[in-house]
C-alpha cells in the first residue's frame, strides 16, 4: 500500500526545476480531490505480485562490475526500449503536422504576434524619440516577462538567447539570463497516471511512499520525492508535463518561419537565424527524452565524478522512460542561497572554486559539458560536495577548439591581437574568407584597457561583455559550446561575488591554464607555451616563474610532467629553432651564475683584503658595469627560485631526474651541451679580452 508523504524543505531537491510556492487547497480544489480519489484507488488495490517488481540494478556506475554491470546494461536497454517512440525534432515533420491545421496555427500566431508586435512598437517609438539606448534595460526586462507569459518554448528560447552575445546586446543578455522555468504545476493525478502508463507498473508496486504534490516544477515537467518499494531508497521522480510536445512543436514551427523572415529582411543580425533555431530546437527535444538525459548523467558522472568533491546522482533505469526519470535523491542547498550554505558550516567560495575547476575540465579536457548552468542546477550537499543536476541539455567542445581556447588565452596575455583575431578561424567563429584586419583595432581598444589589470585581477563579466560587444559589431557566429561555457563561468563568478566582492573567476582559472600549458604534451599547447615564454629571442623567466607558482595551485600539477614534455620538445627532430634559443639562454644563465658567484665571493671579503687583492680595480678580471651586474644577479636569483619551486613540489623526487640524465645521453643532447659550453667559453673570453684592452684610466666603481 502506498502512502503519500509530505514534501520536505523546498530548498532540498535533486532537480534544477525552479521551486515555486506549494499549491494550496484553495487554489487547486479539483486537483486535490483528484489526488485524494487517486490515493483511495491505490490504497484499495491488493498488494502487487512480487514478480512484477523489477530488481533495481546496482546504483553507483563507478562500482559496477561483472554480473552487476550486465544487469545494469540490461536495465538501460529496457529503458531505451520504452523510449523508442520518443519525439525527435524534424522541421519537415512539423511542417506536415501543422500545415494542415490552419486554425490552430492562426490562433497561436495571433497570440505571439500580439505580444511581439506591442514590444516591436515600443522599440520603434524608442528609436524615433532618440531614447533607444537609454531604454535598452527597460525593454530587455519587458522581453523577459513576455517570454515567461508565452510559455515553455519561449522560456527556453530566452534562456538560449541569453548565451548568444553575437545576437543580443549586453543588456538583453543579462535580463534573459534571469529567466526562470517557474510555471504552474499540472494535476498530480495526471503525473501519477503518466508514471504507471510509461513504466507499465502500478504506482504502489514501485514506491512505498511519494510526496502528494511536486517538490519542484518547471516548464517541461515536475519532480516528486519518493521511496522505492524494493530497496527503501529515496529517489527523485521527474514527470513530463502533459501535452508539452504539442505546444513546443507548434511554437518551433512558427518561430522557424519567423527565422526565414529575419534571414531575408533583417540585416543587423548576421548569424543564420534558422540554423540557430534548428540547433536550439534539437536540444529542447532532447530534453523531452528522459532516457537520453539519464545517459547524459551517466556519461557526466563517469568523466567528472572521480573527484571526491563532485556528486552526480545515478539513474534507476528500471523506473525510467522517455517521460519519467527516476534518480538518486540529493539533499542540498542551491548554490545561490549563501546564508543556508553557511549555516551548514560550508563556504560558498570553496564550492564555486570546485565548480570552476570542473567547468574547465568539461570545456578543455573531455569537451563534454553541462549546457544549462544556472544556479538551480548546482547544489551544496551537507558533506561539502558540489552536486550537478539536470542533464537534459548537454554540449560538446570540438577537440581542436579546446586547444585553440588555451592558445587564445596566451595571445590575450601577450596582447597579440592579430593572433587573437586569427584564432577565431580555429574557433569556428568566422569563415576563412572573412578579413579579420578590421577586428584587430576593436580587440586592441578593449583589451588594452582591460589588461591594465593583471589577468588575475580582470573581472570575467567585464571580459565577456567586452567580447560580446565586439561579437555584436562584426560578422561573428559564436558556436553554442563557447557561449554556454562563458555563461557558466559568468554564473559562477556572480555567485562568488555575493560572498567576496573581490572574487575573480580568471584568478581561480589561471592555475588550471598554467598546469595545462606546462604539462600537456599536445603540440598546439607546446607551441603556445613557447610563444608565451619567448619574445624577440629572449626567454621571459618571469612568465615561467608565474606559471609554476600558479600551476602548483592546481591539485593535479606534477613537477615531473612539467619537465619531461619540454625536454622531448627541445631534443626532438623539429626542435632546432628552439635549441638555438635555449643555447643563448643557457649561456646567459651560466654567465649570471658565474658572475653572481664572483660578486657574492667579492662581497664576502673584508674591505682591506679587497684593496690588496684587486689593487683598486674592484670589478676584477671581467668587465661588468653596475646595471649589468644587477640584471645578471636578478636573473640568477629568478632561476634559483624556479628550481626551488620544482624541488618543493609534493611529487618531487630526485629519481625523476633519471630520465633527464638518460635523455642527455642522446646525441642531440650531447651536441646541445657542446654548443652551450662553446657559447659560454666565447662569452667569458670576450669579457676577458675587453678587460685586457680596456683603457687604464677607467674609473672603477664599487659593486658592494
């Protein structure tokens, strides 16, 4: 017999669905009567036969082995079979379906045009009265409210537009990012009937208890808290809103027609609007298939939940279909509820940093990432873990783009705006036939001002808004993956700013970039590292020191990994150009160490002995002026600090130098060493010759 348990605290949920006020009996009399009748029916049923209850597979996907793995796969296959008829976005099918229903189409068209027409008229009047720019913020807020009134499709559309800086001005991006999925709940009796119909089981054979009303509700569905009959485990059950496919299909049919109109007549928008609508519609339709969402969650868990501070709920495949999703229940607090988090003894900044590091791994390591990164999808658990929820919308970063993004950061740090502009080809922002030369001045104007701060001081939101302004002015077509990850990091920075107004997401991200540059053997990143460290034939030791200082802050940093790829690159068949630079720098370092040692020795000698030994010529046998000595001493000290950073790394072991010694036995390494020694000998001989030929009247100076 099933019992209906009261819903718990609203801030504890395992869905990103926005929590709204609990429905009251006054506001939902028919629904309540239906629910009570439904409960009576359930209680009157005889207990189900045990054979009907499918034994759940082992829950933790990371621990599934042997027979358990087979059982879990079989359960997933059964869930896929239940979702075989799930809807897939097809513009052609929508055209056939609604082309023969003119009245329905006309009614919805008038509803949309009325809302859009009144908004467009206001924009026209603003433009005519010369207050268009002044009222951008007000109009953006109005558009957000219009999307909310028009229903689920437009809520999703607005959220999608909030990640498109190439389409919307910054004011609209900010307002649309605040769109929430809060819509009225649908009757519980319909939800319970959907569960039974989809799973082919009676409600009481699946759950021993279930909340009598939704814990959370959103545009596509609503969530209940329940307890499994078989195991007693607490689960979240997401049930899809009835008729949602029909509503979304009709809206996308109409919106796509509008897209054709915009492509043909609106010149200010340079992107292919129909292609953007199709891409977005496919993502929304994927959200309608809860089996696909479950598979997304499993993949995400496998890639990123290996960290002890990341939690991803697992899926109960036997109780999942295209319209019903059953997953682990997660107790937690939304990441934007700072006071509630701190009452649990947790720190928001620690959780945000965890989210940033996970987002960077999603974007730049595996390329598979969460595409709906609003605060409701991130929970702080009582154990201090960051829980990711709602995997309906996922996206992927192409492998080439992952490396190009890191290279783009290097070009930004170097203020190489020509290279930054060319990066947009690799990032697929621009077609190869677009001339980037007009874009360079716009990048220079923005970044020269922004980079007056150090990278760690640069506000990420300022950076995104500045880039968005550039994207909006020029023929950029920003890929969805890039726009979504920018939004993700912006959301995380916004959450952190409540706890610390001085927080900078770039400062928190920089250790990850430094670690990847120092340790990743990918040729693209190795070239980016060389570009960062060498300029005009000189090695920038301050850059290397900064990379090591920042890279050590990343818990995955390895001194061994930082050494070996560089050596392989240096001694490889394509490393001659780099070897020439290294030879020059090795000569400088050796000279700095030698002269530094001479200076230290000289300064340790008493003044009386100095006068007797050097006979008033305090610079000794090598011609060095004070400024040169200061420069060489600074170089020596910096090299020693860098060596100290490597030695002090947690994983440093003298044994890691053994491979280096083996590498140095190779002919290329011996040749390199001989060239370095030859350069040092020539440099010191030149200094000695300068001393011999120096005029005797030269005035000596003290270097103490």
